[in-house]
């Protein structure tokens, strides 16, 4: 179960390793949307992603035996980078299973932190990580389907509420659901009336389809989206009920809009 107490504990646990990221006003969005718009710049966080929050929190809760034996994870890239960085800081051996479609800069970042990089197909990466975990005795870390990972990601929500306490709604990118689960739990515990909206690529609409079906469903094929970090084929088992209970809406975004936003 994910609780607000877990999120506050996570903030204290990871505080020495990360920093509070800025929340900036965005004039172009103000003009387009006719409201005051802000962006939470976790791209300026350690390893350039919010993923370090969850990775650190999970790894700091490992037992001594688990730390000594090493960890493994499957990732689209950013969680792998975060685990590799955290492992280097904590003196833990790390192994990262990455899809063979991952950008070269993500591969190089992982190698630069001293972690072993293992390439797989997008659809098989989690199965490969699970198999190696059983065979080698490495602790399996999941990018989103873990309460301690969600709690770590939720620390971004605590920061948002401190930086902009009167916000009306927060839009959160959603892949497996770790960030959405954590931020929704954090924000709703402080101001339940804030609207939480998850945004996922239309090409990888695993939450939209699952909610329509009334249960978690697996996408029939590997999605092809410019949002390469938002391509899990299925909602997280632990994330799905949290998203259903706390997210006010899930919307899909077409590829041409994603590309325009990047530009």
C-alpha cells in the first residue's frame, strides 16, 4: 500500500542525494491556454529525470545482503540511468536490461556509471531481467511497479505543492504509472480537490484501454512513439488501482502533437 507517510519518509531518505528542482512559469503556454502554466523541471534533476527519486528510495531500503549481491532492472533508459548512478554512489553492483532501440546517449550514460548494460527487445526486457534475477541472485528493481519507487517519485508532488500550493490541476506523463501514482498520492493527501490528469501517447494507450476494459490489459504489439520512455506494454500491477482511484482523468496525445511540443 502507498501512503503519504511513505512519501514523506522517502523525501528524508533521499534528501542528501538530490535537490529540489525549479518550477517555472511558461509564457507560451499561458498565451495558448489562457491560464497561468508552470513546468516542473525534473529534467534538471540528477541523471536528468525524476526517476532518480524512486531508484534511490528503493535502493536505500535494500537489506545489507541485497546490497552485497547486486541489483538488476529493466528500463527504457531513464530508470536504468538512475539505478546505475545510485548504485555507483552506494557501492552496489548494478545490471541494466535496456531495449535494443534505446538511444545511444542513454546507453553511454549507464556505462559511464559503471553498470553492466544488457540489451534485449522492448517486449522481452522485463522477462530477461526476471530470469537473470533468479539465476544470479540479484535483487530485481522495477521502474514503477513498487511502492517504494512510487513513494520516491511522489516527492516531486510534495515539492510542487510547496512551490505552488494553489495549483488547480497537474498534468503528469504516464507510462507504467510510477510517477502518476506517487504524485497523485502526495498531492491528494494535501489538497484532494486538485485535479490530477495523466497523459499518455495515443500509440501506447495502455491505461486508456485498461480503464475502458475495467482491468489491466496488455498492448498487442510494441508501441512506436517518439516518447520512448513511456512505452510499457501494460499498467503496473500495483499502480493500476492507485491510478484508477486517484487520477481524475487519463488523456491520450497523438504523435504529431508530441513532436510539435518537443520542437
